[in-house]
C-alpha cells in the first residue's frame, strides 16, 4: 500500500464531520470495509513462540503435530502476520476504497458544496460588514461596532468549514489520483481565476486561504477534479500566450518593427 493512501482516506472521511456534511452512504460503506480488512489483518496477534507449547501438547496427546488443529492455527496465523501478507491485504482494502471514491466523486463534491457555499456566503457578508481587515486583527474588528464581534465569529467558523473541505478535497484527489498536488495552484482549489487577475495579484505559488481569497475579490467555488483541471488550463494557456506575445514583441523590437497592437485576449 502507498503509505499516503491511509492518510488521504482518513482526511477525506474526516472532512465530512469537520464541515458538517453528510458523506455518501456508498463511500461510508467502502470505508468501513477498508478499515475492517486493514485493521483485521493487523489484529491477528499470535506469538510465534506459542507453537512450542502447541506441538508439545499434540505430542502428549499422541497426535501428529502437523495435523493438530491448534498447531495448524498458530502456523497459519504466523504466516498471515507476514509483512507481505499485511501489505497485500492493505492493497486490496485501499484499492477498493479508491474505486468507491472514483465512482462517487460527483456525489462527494455535491455533499461538500452545501456547507462550502453556505460558508462562502457568510464570508461575503462578513466582508461587506468588516471590510478589508484580517480576521486575526481582532482589535480593528472590535472597533467596528457592537455586531462586528459576532460577524467575526461567524466568519472565523466559516473559514474553518472551507478549510476542512479543502483538506478533504485534497484527500479525494490524492486517493483517486484524479489530479496532481501542485502547490503552485492552491487558490484554484477554492476559486476560479482569469489569467489577468492571476498575474496581477501574483497568485502563482501563494498559499491563499478562504478569507484571503475574499479580500482579493474572488468568488469562492468548490470545483470537481475536472473543473479544477480546467481552471489550471486557463492559467497555463494564458501564461503560454503571454510568453509567446513577449517573444513576438522582442523580435519586432530587434528588427525595427512596431509590436502588434493587441486586444486583451489573454484568458
């Protein structure tokens, strides 16, 4: 088993509780089966030295130790505890969960979107009330009036919901291997951005939380893996187009020509 499969699975399942969402029943059933197999194979804890007493007891009874039930059970249990067997059972267990997560990806995203969208609305309202202030700047928040503290508390809770879902989303794409974990595009996991905005605000490689995204004027929206790929494509295509145009302008300058007049065509 890939060691990260266990972590991704735990993160994915745990995010539903943290975000107040209801996981698809089929996913819960698949997780229960996975844990039953993975933990069950580790629960076979027969001490190898137990074979000594079992063989001696069989001989005292006048039995062939090789045919004695307790001897066979101990030997079989010992073989099952072999690291290769444990790893093999884990592979089967987590491959089964992976298949379930792939099959129910859309349902998983749909389950997250309800609390995500509700939290996003809370943050939009909080921004209207509090303005461009960091949520950690509590002194400035309190100075804004009697209800500001309540607005801040709701916004802080909403950020935690979106963060839980973001972690769950990473667990989902990690276990399903639907998209690579590229930290250059972290903000695209919670918002869609056009290339000019991406460039102007220098989002490449930045870790942007939900409140930071709201302060940047972005609309929070949880993507499916396919939608996330499209978001990344918008940025990469825009970056490639900008690079091509820079090269064309440089060649124009070098040859004494006027660079082309372009409309704002970058995605």
